[in-house]
């Protein structure tokens, strides 16, 4: 399973379209506080965008919906369905990612058979409710050191307030890639910013 270097987190198909125009090929749809029918409609519209561009679509926090619409995968948070349960429900062909804030979280998710771990937050971000303690560069460095020391090889994606200027330094910790939302979605030219992230990640992070 090849995990993309850049994960784009969005709440709308329109934002996904702009990001995909810039080269994004991994979209995570995060919808909160909406009825299932509304969430499903947004997911289907975002899925149509992803299919036009050959991008992967992961549904945040809703394995049932991911299964129903035939999404490529699901991302489960710490308060959501356990990763092992999601795997049992969705099978081997679904991509499953999980959220981590500590090395113990990473260990647990790796043991559950996730395809990647979203580790964060790097710094404060207003796009996430109930934010876990921020890790900063020191936190990532230590957790990735522990992963290497214990032989954990699951791809780890940094997330939480990451900007383009952070990418080179984050690479030095051993992260596989980064997940961003506001840095692309709130940019004056989202497609252009997406392309800049992809170029920077491709230049400094080896797959």
C-alpha cells in the first residue's frame, strides 16, 4: 500500500476540486455535526471529484459511510471506532488510518494493522475540536526515534497547523509525509499552494 506524501483534509467537494487541480491525490473528507443523509451527499460529491482526478478518498470517522459509498478508506480518530474493529468491518482492501498523539498510540495503531498513522498536532490548529497536546518538532523527533528503535515501519503523517515552511524540518524527524487543511484551503490560490506542497515534499521526503 503506497501512502501519499500529501494528505488534504477538507469539508467540501469544492475545496477538494481546487486542491486536486493543484495535484492533490489523497483527500480526507471531514464532516462534523451533520445528519447522515447530508454527510452522504457531501461524500458522494467529493468522491465524484476524486474520481475525475484519480485521487483517493478517505472518510473521516465514519466506516459505515465509507463502506456504503465505496470510498477508498477511512480515518478513525481516538474517540471513534477502534482501528481493529474498522479493519474487521471493512476488510483488507480498505485503507485505514488512525490518529495518534503519543508513541503508545502509534504502537497500538500499528498492532491493529493500520496502513498509516496521523500523528499530531504539530501546533495549535482551529480546524480540530478537542485538540490533543501539541508535539512540536521535539515531540516528533522523539516519537519517530522510538518508532525506529522498536522497528515500527508504518508510515507516519504529521498533522496539525503545518505550513509549507515546516516541511523540510519535519522531514528530518523521519515522517513519511504531512496532512494539511487550512494551509491549502485558506490560501489565496489553493491549487498553486497544493502544487508547492507537493514539490516540497517530493524534494525533501524520500518515499
